[in-house]
């Protein structure tokens, strides 16, 4: 791990750690992720066949249907969701899915808006709450 920290804004606060899975284009959870396995099933996405379970998913934003929130909530319930998500832009649809999963199942998955430039797949990333209450991302 290269000891670099970035500040971010939580859409949903929490702590997580995992290996990064970085995409330059958004991923939709509706039709893009198999909630039963965590596999990317969107044939038009460069991540096709990769698995998001337990990873820190890094992408510019979410994409797509409002139904993506229900797929994310189900993946969180099943343990097949990312451990956390870092994005350049806020995504209210993914935030709803993560908030619903925390409310219904008591399982939280941090969702952070921050600078994702220079993050590469395979890095170990830790997300936690800084003393100021803001997101702290350690690479």
C-alpha cells in the first residue's frame, strides 16, 4: 500500500477495506451485476466477467435505472456487493440502495465521493471516518 490519503464526502458513512476494482466508465447495477454472485454481467462493460464482491469499486459514477438501488441492496444483503464504492460524482440511486440495505438489514457499505485519479485496480484501499466526520480514503 502506498501511504496516501484522500479526503472525500460520504453519501453513506462507514468503514471498509479491500482490493480496488477500477473502471473508467460507470457501471449500472440494474442489468450490470448479478446480485446472487457479484459478477459483472453487462456485455457492453469492460469489466464483464469480473466480480465486485468484497472489492472497493472505483468509477466515475453509477449509471442507469432507478432499479439499480434494489439490485445493490440485494447484493449487500447477500454479501456479494462491493465492500465500498468510490466515485467522482454523487449518485443518488446507489445511495438509496446502500441506505435501504443499512436500514433493512443493518449492513452498511460506505459510498464516497472523492478524487479517484491515479487509483489502479489491485491496490489495497481503506475507507474510514476522519476526526472531522468526513471520509478518509487511504491508498
